[in-house]
């Protein structure tokens, strides 16, 4: 009996220990879940100190990246995309039809040169791919999931004299994609290449703290807001905090004027020169922010800058900042402003790989323009007319393409470098993309369709989408399987060109 009593006491003690453990676990579970959520939301952070030398047309930079391993794999290296090298000699950044517009003063080159790279304070081994597009930094120790490592680098960006995302023209100095940005990790780092068509970009949302020093004669327009500013010896140093954005961009000009207005609590700025209709263009930007906020979901930042500049392609989107080319005709400016602002939703907040899935953001953005004009009839552009014109434009493209090449690949799901010509890229991603979303809209009620758009925006805000994720999201919200419909358009089965 004594043995049985000892066994009983021992069993009860074990039970009490287990019970206490379960009780403590239940108490801590909410904290644990919150902690997991925080880890999942932990973003990489960039600290950049940049000084612009207008005489040398160069930007001297020191960059410190706290890179967070958000993957499920152990990493031995981190890869960065180097768009600055797209302007190096031997590269081709514009198609032949844009050469004169891009290089008004003759061909020019630029690149990025590294003076040091360190990991955790230790000199690191690094290499740059043969194409110049990818920087690979070897880590000193393995980086496990949810862990972070600090990567410091010093470099100089030498600017080309080119009217482009990155470069200087006669009126502005553009700093789009000027710094090494970490490649997205998806079962390995996504290593996009340079392309003459489209935007070869793909990045995760991160936090940015940027300090920019530039000559006092210039005015600065940038992603996010300047939090501090000081002047010394003819130079201005601006400190900018840009949390939870996908990229960072700034533009300098000695010609800028600036006007601002409010759009549902968002400060909309217009930086311009030589514009007699500046107030009207600012009003278009305000209406775009308000319209898209109502249709898709509220713009999540406090400011947005529309920046007129030296650019050869019409316009270009960055978080909180859009570039608008200064050589657009009066009838085109408003449309470009609307298009680039729509990208704040489709690219800026909801990301995707613009190299492999260009139609996902460009097609939806172009379709969003049609929705803007449907909601703002005072501009005199009817939704139905926009779609009819798009169809006619696409059909003319196919006829001409077939007459020249004998056949036309109408598929949309191609890499940027798989489009042989710029007209092929534009028509298959922008024009056909817009017609695709119009077809999806016609397949259901407007109530369901706009629910699809709002749900998609909510589900993938500050995340990366893809063609598959977009289709899955729309199908779920609509309550029907839309994969066949989408795929018939993207793989080229649907023929609307004849």
C-alpha cells in the first residue's frame, strides 16, 4: 500500500506540473501570438546618407540596411538589385524610338561604384553579376528566419545625362532606384534583369530614414515628408522618414515651384515649372486620390507629390511621388497624372513582380484610369468610349504586327525581355490588360466587382501579390472561379485583335 501511495502522490505531482504548464501556456498564448504577428510584420530598414555634387553630377552615399530574413530558409548571402548600373556603357535602357528624347545632348553613361561593403562591422565578400544588375553580399554567419543582419555599404552613383528615372536633364536631376535594394526572396532571391520595356522592379515594403545634402539653389521633392532641415555653407541637409514604403525616390531642380492642396486629409503637392495650368493639374491629382480612395481603399500615407521633370516615357511611379514628363501635350498631362497616381494603389501599396507580371499592375492601373473618368464626367471622357478606343487601338496593333511579322503573340504572361518591341509590350500589358478587367467586370454585378477590387487591396496591402494571387483573390470575393477567364486572356487564347 505504501508503494501504491507513493505512486499516487508522484502521479498527482506530475498532473499538477502539467496542469500548471498548460495554465501558464494559456496565459502566455495571446502574447506569443502577438509576438508572432510582430515578427511577421518586422520590416527591413534602410538608413541612407547621400550628398549630391552638382559639378560632378554624382551622389556619394553611405547606406546601412538592417535586413530581416522573412523567409523560412537559412540564408548565407543577401542579394541586391543595382538599377544604377542600367546606365553603364554597353547597357541599353531605352528602345531606338526613344533615343533622341532620352539623350537630347548625346549619348551618356552612368553607374554605381562601391568603396566598401561590411556585414556586422566586418569587411564582407561581395560580387556583382556579369550584367551588373545583382550585388551578392556573403554573410559572415548564417541568417535564420526572423533574424536580422546589418549590411553597410559606401558607394558613388555617377549620373548619366539622360531624361530617365535616374539621371540629369536640363531642368531636373532624378534619383529613382538610385540605391542597392534587397531582392525579394521567394524560394531563392528574385534576380530581375535590366529591360528596355517596362519597369524591371520588385521589392518588399521597408522602413527608410534618409538624409540628403544638396546645393541650396535646388528644391527637393521626395518620397514621404522632410522631418528636419538645416543649412550650412551653401548646402541644405534634409532628413526624411519614410516608414512602410516599397522604395524611395527624390528629384532636385532649380526651377521648381510648388503648390499644395488637401485630398481627404492627404497633402497633395505639385512641383512644376513652365506650367500655365498648374492649379488644374493639382486639382486632377486631388480628384485622383479621392476617387481611388473611395473605389479601392484609403491612401495610407500623409502626402503625395506630383513632380514635373525631365523624363522620356510620360510618367513613372514611386511611393508618395510620381514623375510626370515635361514634354507631354496638354491633352495628355491629366491622363498621365491619373495613371501614375493609380499606381500608388497598384504597385505602391499592393506590390508585384513588374518584370514577370507587368499586366498585374499596369493593366489594373490603366483600367483604374477608365474608372476615374467614369466617376469624373467633367473631363469629358466616357468609360464606354475609352474601352472602344482601347479595343480599336489593340486591333490595329495586331493587324500591323501580323502584316510585318506574319503572326502576333497575344499572350500577356511574359517577362519584359520577352516582348520583342515596345508596342507589343504596351498593347499586351496596358491596353489588353485594361480590356481584361473590363471583361471581368462584365462577368458579374458591379457590386461584386468593386468588392473584388476593395478586398484585393485590403488583402495585399503592404504585401506582394502575383497573377495567381490576384486571380485567387478575385475568385474568392466574387464567389466564382475566375481562373479560366483570366488565363484565357493572359495566355493568348482570347483573340481580340481580329
